[in-house]
């Protein structure tokens, strides 16, 4: 399921959170990204644009989020935009190890209702991916108060758990 109103969701996020806006070619992508940027600035959030480097640059986003297949592009993007945050998706141990992004978003952490969610990793396999990544890692998919406790029990105290704008 895609969030029909990402601006409404963004308006509820706590200071210090990040938004990953993945527009999937929507006709109103730039206008929506600009609205999200206004909300992000007002609330002390970071705004990353999914894969679209040109859009991120045009609107003055804080960075980009790359799909796993483009994680190798992170160093070149940081060279072009030194102030940006660059994150990438990681769905496997190899991807977590290979990513050269500032942080990885590991999914699918726990069972999720998202139509794009894969098989859930669970806390043990998630912990292995986090350790292999050797960089900040964020859990995506099925993260809630109950499953976050599993992350703590697995020794992932420093792991930031995010659900993002797609649930």
C-alpha cells in the first residue's frame, strides 16, 4: 500500500526523523517534493528523494535514497553533492556488505502489509545484515513497538527503526 497523503504523515514525524519520498514517476512529483521540503524544514526533518538525483537537486533535498541495484553509485553522488545524505536499500547480506552509502535501509525486517514487501528477515537475520553493513542501518517493514523490542533483544540497540512513507 502506498501512502496517499505523505504530507499528512510527514507532519506527524518527530524532529530528527527522515522522509524518503519515492515518487515512482508521479506527475505531481516535484510539487509534492517541494511541499514535503517545506514540512521537513519546519519540523526539523531530513528529506531524501528516492533515486531521482535531478529532483533532489532541484528542490534542495537533503539527499537521495538509492535502490539496491544503484547502491554502487553512492560515492559518485557524494562527490557531486558533498553535503547530501545518501542511503541505499539492502535486501541481502551481499548487498549490506557491498553498499557504499552513508546508511542502509534493510528490508523486509518483519511481516508487513506492503504489497512490495518480501519475506520477513526477523531479528536474527536482520542483526547479521546490520553487522555486515558496517554502517548505520535502518529497519524497514513491519516495525512497530512490539517488533522494535525484538531489535533490542537481538542487541541492535543502536539500530534506528523506520517505517518510512510506505507501510
